[in-house]
C-alpha cells in the first residue's frame, strides 16, 4: 500500500536510529492485524530483515519483534531467545544496493543479514556469491594498456609506392599587349616515316633503347595477397594504447560493500557452509581482483577476507590441498590461476607489475592462516620465515595483518624452539634497521612473538631491559625503534604490559625532551597509546611518578612531564574522570614558569584535554576558558561572564569540570566583588 512507503525509505527503515525504531514498531502493529501484507511484500520483508541484524540493540529488538509477529508469533515474544524464521530465497536482490549505503550502520547490517540468509538457504550460496563477485567486477575499472607494442614491418611482395609528388601549379601568363614570339617546332622523324620520305632516321640513344626493350617485354601476371596488401598501410612502429578507466568514489563504495559481505561469510553465528567449488571461485576472485585492486583500503579488506576464509575452511584436507598450491603460485608469480574464476569474467583482471607486487604482499597473510592447519613442521617453518620477511613491506596494514598471523604460529612446528633467535634478529632490526619500514615491521614482529610465546618471554629474554637501554642511550634511530616496540607491545598486550610501564617511564620522559623531531613524535604517540590502555590501577601507579617529574628544576624534564599529563586525555572515561582533577591544576601552575617552552607545552596539553570535552556548551566556550587558565588576571572575568550567560542543556562531564573549577576557584579568591559574585553564582548553579 502507498501508505506504507514512507516507512521503508530514508525517513523510516533506512533513516536514523529513532526513525528506524519507530518504523519497526509501526510495522509490528501492522503485522498484528495484517501479517500477510508484511510477509508477502518483498520490500517490507527486506527492510525488517535488514534491521534484525543492526548493531544497535533498540533497532535490532524492534525489528526482530516485527519479524516474529509477521511470522505468527505473539507480540510479547522473547526476541532474544526465539530463533528467526528464514526469509524468502529472493533475499539477495533488494539487499545488494544496501551493501554500499552511505550510512555505515545500514551497510554493515546489510552484510550481516545477507550472510545469515545464506546460512539459512545453503542452496542459494553459489548463485548469490557469483552475483556478488559480478557486481564487484562490474564496478572494477578496466585496466589500461599503456605499453608501446613495436611490430616489425613484414617484407612485402609489392613495391612501396613513393610519396605523392607535390602538385605543380601552372604559371599564369600575363598579357602585356606586345606581339608574341613564335618558336619554330622541330618535327622528329620516326624510322617508319624515314622510309617514305627518304629522310635519315634519327639515331636512338641507349636510354631510349632500354625503355623500348622494357615496354616490348612480356608482362608478368602478379597474384594478389590480401595480407601483404594491408601490411603496406602499417607504419614501422604501431602503438596500441588503451587508456585505463577512471575509478570513482561510488565504484569504490560498491566494491567495499561487496567485500564487507564476503568477509561476513566467515561469521560463526551465521553458520554458512561453503562447498569446495564455491571456495575455488571465491579465493580466485579475491586473489585476482581484490588483492590486485588499485585502492589500498579495498586491498586491505580483500586480504582480511582471504585470510578469514582460509582460516575458517582450511582445516579440511580437500580445501587445504587446493589452497596451498594456489597461494604458493601467487606468491611466486604474482598472478592467480584464472581457470578457477569460471563463471566470472577474467577480462578486467589487472596484470601489471604493480598489481603482481600487491598480490604477493597480500597472499603472505593467507599463507599464515593455512599454516594453522598444517602438520608438516618444515612447511610451517618456511611460512614463518616468509611472514618475517613480509614485515619489511612498507605498509602498516600489511605489517599488522602479518603480526596477527605470526602470533598464532608461535607454538606451531619448531617455532617455539626458535623464539630466542627470532627475538634477537627482530630486536637488532628494530633498533639498528636501515629504514623506517623495517624498524616498524620489526616492532610488529616483537609484539607478535611475545604475544604468541607468552608474557614471560619479556623477562626471560630481557626484552624490556634492552628497549630501555636503546631508548635512553642509543642513537636517534635506535630510540625511535625502541619506542615503536614499546608502543606495539602495549597495544598488543594491553593490561598485561602495565607493570613494565612504570619501569619504562623515565625513559619515556627523557624521549619527550630529545633533540630529534622523530623521537619526540614517536614518544608522543607511544605515551598516548599507553595512556589509552591504562586501567584505574595503572593510572594510580603512573600519576605519582609523572607529578614528581613535574617538580624537577630541569626544564626539559618538566616539559616531558607536561606532555605526559596532556596525554592522559587519551585515558578511558573512568580513568579520565579520576586523573583530570589532579592534572589540570598542575598544568595551570606551569604558566607561571619562566621558560617559554614549558608554558607552550602546558598550553598544548590543555588544548589536548579540551578536545575530549563532550559537553557541547563547554566546548563552544572552551577557548575563552583556556584564556582564563593561561592568563588569569585578564581572562577570568570574561570566562565567568561566558559561563553565566550559557544555558546548560546537557550534563557536565569530567573534562568539562576539570577546566571550569580552576577558573571558578580563581574567581572566588579575586578581590573584585563582581568577579566573586559571578563565581559564587556559578558554584551554586553547578551544585544544584
């Protein structure tokens, strides 16, 4: 019915969270009275099925209730425990356009709903997966052929015609009116006429005799060869050049949506079972098109999808016997076997050298996944060595994926016996590497080896001690590499790395005041990530050491502690609420320091804290409040006036309070009665 149409569009089932919840509740009410209307309309069914797999619980529960009611359940059904009835087998047609929806929540829900529908209708898996792949190929830009092909001119049986002579223009004779000069014509007498007239015959020259002999000779008939005739019109160097088709944002979005759906096929909750013929098509498609795509984000998504598919289905001997030779062939040649693409078209498969290199980089990660299912120690060790070499790839996404596979292989084969030598090689490369990519990759490798072999390896092989030494007394390159390793160890180990943060804190503080820009940047990034991972207990351990460094007379140490206090804005919300009341007063003290760099660092730290303010009213006047903190004498009254005139509609969070209270406290101690009155009013308003 046309009355239902608004419920299915961008103001209903495809709108914001509240719109979608309202649309689902309305469709539930309609399903209670007319279940056949909801169940019999493919578009209505599609919209409800889509929202059944949204990440937001409100939308998901409302949609599941509508779905269950439409299929004969009561309105008070338990949506959490009742399984959903399968959709119709035509589920894929309306879901495909939604995979590339601008709203990421809708696109993710479309991928998840597609996967669960495949799991409920196994017979439709191959047809719909081929449809996905063809949609990807349809939006894939055709590769160009910019190579100049030189073809040698074949010898022709025909003489090559000379270039046409220039056209001779006849001179125009000007009539002067004078009598024309008559020239006497000399008649030439031929041999036959000389017999009649008796006149002597003219003597024939050698050239004339030769020409007459050539004319009198019998003519040879020539056979016409069509190929030779056409070859005359070819230039000695013919260029066949095809311009590559331009890519666009809409095409990239379409391909990303397809890869999102393919990646979700490995979701265990969907219970999708793919046969070997489908796996052959899918893996060959990802190797040929996905890993050779010119867009980096699409290559990364393809690499992760291939890794998950190999890890999920590589346990069977039949699948492993297909996966391993295919992956090794791509690693050696850079090209996938296109015979397995059938029924997909191989016309647009990129065959350039760059695409081959991309495939070689991406296939290493899949080899790491297949190694989890191998029993041959020699092959496992070989794959581990390949993964270690792949860490030198100048792409952080590739290095991260390789590290993820590497950590899972640490207890496979003979790798556990090689942990010490692996860590030694990686530490040397991380600290003394010749380029940034190799040092960053080695840092990823260290974190993967420690994660896979256990936290005890940090102490057993003195990893932290060696990193601390390199961070304090090494060259700028060594310091940067050690900071990379500390950052990634904290990222991968999380709360388990907290006890070592206290040990490394002096080295981190020293790195903040290093003379090299790259070292300071690495220290800032490392500390920011460490603070984001700290628990409440970790904040309590770190805070005293940082505050103690703040009281040091050396300006570089004080500046480093200010940087670290500013990095506490990266803490989790609960930890942030507990630490900011101590951090902000210390930062305001730094503005009275005599050194300009200390003041500048304190201002940068406060600005960093202001970036995490969630209250929109405080965020709008944060610049005025910062001026009051940096220049209390001139900015306090303006900040208090701004606070008085602001109407608060939202709750005040911890970061907001941490920058307001010092200003209010300063106002209460001010000598001016007007300033004191404003501060007292604000205090009363906050308390009520």
